[in-house]
């Protein structure tokens, strides 16, 4: 697979996880466990390949964004009550 297709595929896989868990609540332990499992599966898919670090970096960025979103939603919900 050429560079463009390979990296586009990686971006797309991580993007799909981001979309799937976009509204995850900070206290939804089951959803966080599912996300963790899906991240591990994606990491395993690229294990010992040159793209693995790139996949890991993208996953960490998305997880960080989801955590921030979950905390912001939680804070907004508390201030609205």
C-alpha cells in the first residue's frame, strides 16, 4: 500500500473512533472500557510496523480531546443545575 493510502487509512480509523465516542461522558466507565479495547485493537493492528507510533500518537490525541469534552460537558451540566 502506498504512503497516501496507508496514512489515510490510519487517519480514517482513528477518526471513526473519535466520531463514535464524541459524546462520551466522563463517568461512563463502560464506554471508556470499550474505547480502550478498540484503541488496543487498533494498536495491535500496527504492532511492530513503522506506523505504530503514528497510530499511538493519534489515539492519545483523540483520547485527550474526548476527556476534555467529557469534563466540559460534566462542568456545564453541573453549572446548569
